[in-house]
C-alpha cells in the first residue's frame, strides 16, 4: 500500500512537472494576483514589460523586496541610509511607470550584500516573513530568480539567496501547521501557489516568451528611473542627469531588449505544480 501511494505521488508529480506551458497564454491573463520576490530594487527589470502588461490587463501585481539595495554604488560619499532612500524612491517611480501602485511595494529591509548571511543564520525568520505575505496576498503566480533546474543555478550572493528563499517560502505557505501563528493570530490561511515564472536563467531553460511589443516604452521608462544603478551616477550620484547621460542610459536599456520574429519579448521558465517539483 505504501509503495502504491509513493508510486501515485510520483505519477502526479510527473504530470505536474510535464505541464510546462500555461493553460491560458500569459498575454491573456486577467484577474490574477502576481507576486514578484526579488533581492534588490531594479531586479524586477528582468520582467518590466511583462509586469506592465499584466498590470494593464487588470491583474494585481505586488513586488516584495528582501533588501534595501543600500550597498550597490561605487560612490563612497553616499551613506547606506542615503542610498536606501534613493533606491526606495527609484523603485516606486519605476513601478509607477509600469502601472503598479506604491502600496503594492513591500520591503523587508535587510542589508544589500548580506542576504545570504541572514539566510544562513536566521533562515526560519526570513522564510516566516515571506510566508506571511504569501498568505496575506494569496498570489496565483510567483515571479522569482530561477533557483535552477536539475541542479542549483549559480547566482551572485543575494540573488542566489532570494531564489531559494522564494521557493522555500512558497512550499511552507501551503502547510497550515507551518508558521501556524499566521492562522491563529493574523487570521490568514495556508496558501498554495500553483504557477511560477522564473527569470535570470539560461535560454535553454526558458520555455515561454511574453510579447511585450506594446509595452516597450513602459519598460524603458521604468528602467530609466534607476539613475543610481543604470547610469553614470553609479560612480558619482546625482539626482538628475544631463540630457546626454540620460540618452546614453536609455539607449543601453533599449539595446538589452530581446526580439523574436520582430516582436519584443521577455522569456521565462514557466512551471505549474507543487513547489517540490520546481527544480525538476
């Protein structure tokens, strides 16, 4: 009987893993709740066109940042507090350009560059905090860094931690006896996220591309909000850029846009099923 149960589980898992395309094309998604979990302000630039499209199609889009982005500069005259405030405003401005309201921005407030250390020494608390928002927002779809298929994918430190924390939290959120204080004291419920879109992966792992042709300008507009990251202000921060410096930043953003058959696209690894099968 036990052997039969395990066999049935493996069969069901195989069915879930094999489902590598959305039932409804992403370009037609409506009425979904989307949660993107990222390490830093600007990580969502991997999906700006897709997020703009989803927001325009009456989906609710939330962005959960794990760090304040308070280290990512070469300008040593800035303090971490100053940079955190700059990066927060840049992120809110970028989301506004995509049609995502400021109250859909969440930041857990960890230090940039140290997320993996927190994840090593305080992993339970980090996962608990992410699970809280999963249960509160009840997302239908999770966007996250790709943790890897088959074997763990290498990412730089904060991205690596964010990729694994996102999936670990998605798994924990569905079990009512894990972090049950959310249910008892916060009035939340266990929640199972069934669809995932993973970014920052190898082309051979991408199985779905989203047409963002009509949202290219929103993607560019959002990208140009990250002055402290994507421009010469990386070395010496200035709140505004010269017309020449702004044009150069805008051009770099446009050059990174991917095209297929004349259409602008953003590509992801789509997965549907239980979180346990994400890496298969």
